């Protein structure tokens, strides 16, 4: 199957970046038969990252298995804010709701001597994160439950890319997310902030003095997220990137 034929097939399926995707699919296929199958999976609406098996995130190639939440480009702003908030050496980092482990991997790459831990409730995500975070502690369970007790009061950077889509808006998501990513990675409850509130409620027990909790959330949800952070004794700050169309909430524990 030639690249021009692949591009035509992808364009017909509504792929905006058909040329770029055609090259990635061709690179990922070991033989013509496999290429044909990959093209049909993509044309049927499966996320490109699931089809080729990886996503690019802050210059890293992050492995992404079918069904696992795909790292979004805008989440690079969350990683950027976390790197800026971390001690320059030996930071203790926890990536909650870690999905593929992209955030943990980004911080491990950016911070010298970082001790990285990650957790997710989805077994498929945990299996994927363990491949992206060799040498890190990756745990399966609900939020803080599976973390080692020795981390209490020691965490310098607590990342939580929680699901924040309101339940009623799940049907409005693009089909790539709605049909191919785990609902638990998308659904944030009635107002989209249920998981965020649970993370904020427990953060003080795990953060070191001066440690930071960082969330990504929707811009219109930010005022309510600020209230949730402040209610649990953290000092909130909102960071906004117009370039990434991303909003990050930062809650600081007093030093």
C-alpha cells in the first residue's frame, strides 16, 4: 500500500493530518499486511497513538496500549509547572491517576536524582506505566491507597492529572476518547471535580513541608478547584497557558 493510497484512505475517514499519520503508520508496520490492518484501525476511528503504540510527550516516546488514556499535548504545561516547582535534585515525585505514566516519565527525565512513584486504579494503565517507568514504583489502586506508607510527609511534587470531564458531558467528547479510552480516566463526576476534591483532601498527609500539589482542570472549573484546595489547608495558585489552552492548579503546603 503506497503512502498516497494511505493518505487518501485517511482523508476519507476524516483524519486532518493524513500525510503525517500515513508516515507514522508506515513506520510502525513490519510488513504490508500489518500496514493494511493499521490503516483500517485508524480509519475506523481508533486513536493514532493506540494504533502505533506510542505518543510523543515532552520529547519522550511514551508507550500507550489500547484502552489507556492518551497523553494530551496540553498536559505538557502541567509537566512544565511541576518541573519548575520541584527541588532541583533528589525530588520525591508522585504521579496519581498516572495513566501511561507520561508525567512521571517527564519528571524523571527532567529532574536529577528524582524518586518517582505512580499509581492508577486501571490495571491496563498500570501495566503500561510500568513499561514507561522502569525503576520507579508503580502501584495499582485508588488514589493514595496503594502508596507506600514511607512516602507520607515526604512528597515534594504530587501530580494528579485527574479526570475532570463532568459526567453529563462524556457523550459530547470526540469519539476517539469516548469509545477508546477508559471511562474512569475521563469521568470526573457531576461537576467534573469529584476526584480532584478527594485528592485535595488527602494531599496534606503526603506532601513534605513546602511540597506542591498540581492538577490540570478546565478553565471554567478553576474557581471551584481553588476552593477545594484552600479548604484543605493548601495555598492555591492558578497557572494558565494560552498557547496550550491549559489551566493548572497549584496547591502549596506551608514550609
